């Protein structure tokens, strides 16, 4: 064997060893990704794991993970990494719109080395980010026959060792494998969220239930103590609700409770929480709200109830009023049970004396 042949053989062996080493590294990476993704049911945690692995493994200049909203049929950018990415957080894509929309609609992976030659490409994001897309690799996040969204990589970082500037079939394989792990993890996280929500939500009104009220009050009471903040509660009871059940049936009674709950939700601030306490009784918890301000909110609620007309679709067109009691921590109570008792007692005072009014503890 000549010196040149020996040298070629050594180079070939080095290349094979390097490829084998790369393959092993990728297998280890996917093993770690699989363990990490299946060890958490926190959606934000899952997305962070995906973000780290994609950036390190595939090295795109820009990339995004878009999740599909089943109700609106739109894709939203839950993760966007790279130049101008902060500008597309509120951008929405319809199914079939652009490469990402096409992949989500068809459920098929797509490798586009030159987007200028593909009629499916849409420069909507480029206009917002001021970034020029040249090549794209996009794969669907599919599980159980449905598409949850897509992962889209844009413009591969230049590889000085191989002079490669665009994505190839090997990148497509790696991303598809990662997407399979990710889709399963996202589906599991969403399922866990649904189950968790069912345990704290009232079946009829979709407000939080009384079990969650106690857990929430523990948290807010502790927070109020630590930061020396007020915490207020409004206890609400519908007036003469029994007559609706007696005169129009329990189905109308249930519908009225749902409509009443919707009216409560409309008056909530973003920090307030509403609960169905039981029967036709409701509770509102107002963090960092003084008793004086809570009384104002209660009067606003009373007026809203009094003005509303309920069960219009059923042709009943009834008017309803409510009795409301207000109590606050630390003014009226030292703990959560005392707060509930004081607000409840104030509500019953209204119930026994006048109805359709507000009483503070």
C-alpha cells in the first residue's frame, strides 16, 4: 500500500469514526430529550426544553413553534427565536397560510431549500421582523391523528466544516423525530391541565368550585399577611331563586345560574376570582382591595343583576335580584373561615331584611 493510499484510508476511518460519534451524540441527545419531555406535564417547561434542544442540535438562524387554536383555526407563535422574533408574538396564521399553515393543514413535513421558488411561501412574518427567509424546514406536531401545531426552522447557520448553507434531509429527519416527542409531551400536558381544571371547576357554571375557594384563600390570605395588603370577599345569593325552579322547571333554573355566572364574570377585574359556593350562592374574592372599594364593586354587581333580563331564549324574560354581603381582611377577619363567615352573615342580614341590597360586615 502506498503512502497516499494509507493516508486516504486513515482519512476514511476518521470520517467514519466522526460520523459514528455524531450519530451516538444524536442518539444520546434524543434519549435525554425523551426523558426530559416525558418527565414533566408543565407546558411551559416542555416548550423550554424544546427551545434549548433545537437551538443546540439544528442551529437555525430563526425558528418558531406555533400551536393551533382549535376554536379559531389559527396558528400562534408560542415560541419565536431569532432576529425580530419579539415582533411576531401576536401574529396569527390561518390554516393553509404560508409554509407553516400548509404543513399544519396537510399534516406533512416540508423541506424548502429556496422559498423564492415555492408558491406556498408567505412573507407575512418577514415584513414584521425585517428578516429575509431563504430556506425553511417545517414539520407538524401530530399525535392521535390530529395536528397540534408546527415547528418551523429558518435559514440554517453556515457550517464552515462542510460548507452547507441550507437544510437537508438529515435535518428533516432530526426535526421530525424531535417533533414526535414534543407532540406527545404537549398532548399529555394539555390532558393534565384539563383533568386538573375539572377538579376545581363547577360542572354547571364553569366557575371555580368551593373546594378551590379554600385553596385559593389560603394562598391569598398568606400573601395579604406578608405584604400587608387588604383582601375582600363578596358573598352573593339569588333572591327568590326557588320560584324559578317551581314555576319553570329545573332546566330553566340551571340555565339561569349559568347566565347569572356570566354576568358575574363580566364584572370581574383580571385579578378577581369568582366561585360557585353551592346552590344559588356565589363568592367573589378581591385581592388587594379595601372594604370600601369592595362595597363599590358589590353595588355595581347589584345594579347589573337588577337591570338584566334572564332566560330570554326560553321566553321567560324574568328579572332577578340578589343579596350581597361584604367582608375584608384584616378589618373584619383574622383568617379565611372568619372572612367567609362574616361575608355570609352580612349577606343573610340582607336576605332577611330587604333583599336586593348590599350589607358590609
